[in-house]
């Protein structure tokens, strides 16, 4: 007796295509390499930006001879804010900045801001707080150099080469981007910091 419709007679087994599997693996490898390269780029940008803030703190504190000459440093009794805020000659907050120039609270707040943002970026922790604090600092400094005027070393003002996108705004955007990208995980302590119980319960500390 002939048996029709044998269940295995017309069954075809499709083996996975080696070419398709290889292409998928290549795509995964390329994606991983891109992610890794991006994380390294952000880490390098984080470290460089952190050094900018830390160097400003060190130079103003000890008078290393760059922006702050020896003898005019903070530890020598100089004021980190008096010259800059006192020289503001334009903008809607001119009189306010003049009243703040050289005040002890302004000096301490400015210097602690530089130190805190710099350390957070270099170590790779608290990037969200650093972004908020750093952006606020950059905003005030941008207002103090209100376009189209740009202050010169002798206290005079000249026309700015760019009335909007100066370096203060660039730094602010960089700080926000680093925090959004979680750039502290590579070449930093960001991953270990995020695992701490009080940080995991308060995500704004990341």
C-alpha cells in the first residue's frame, strides 16, 4: 500500500547563509567599533575641557604667569573677579557686575566653580551637576562680554568677531553634551560612581 503525503518527503531544510551571517557579524563589529571610538572621543573631550577649568583655577590661585601674573594671585591677596567684572563696560548687567567685582563671596563662588567643574570632568563623576554649574558660569561670563563689544587687556572694548557664538557658549554646549553622553564611563570613574546606592537613588548626581 502506497503511503501519500509523507511528512518528510517535501520538507526542505534551509541552512543559514554563511554570507548573510558574516555580513551581520561585520555590521555588529563595525557598530561596536563606532561606539567604542565615540566613547573615547567624548572621554578625550571631557579630559581636555576639565583641564581648561582646572588650569584656570590653578593659574588664578597661584599666579603661574599666564592669565594671572605672579604677585597678583589669589593666595597673594589678589581678586579673581575684580579685574574682569570691574572692566565690564557694556551689557544689561554692567552695574551689577561692578558691584560684585572683588567681593569675597564672588571670588570664592567663582573659584570653587572652576575647581568643582574641573575635578568633576577629569574624574568623570557628577557631570550633570558640572554641566549646570559650568553653563551658569559661562552664561554670566558671556553676558559680561556682551556682544558686539569685546574687552581688551587694557580695559577698552573693540568689535567682536562673532556677536553670538563665542567660546563661552561653545564650552556650555560641550558640558551639556558630555553629561548627556555619560562621558565619565570611559577613562573615568563614572561607571563606579553610578553604582553607588545614593547616586542610583538620586540620578541628578550622575
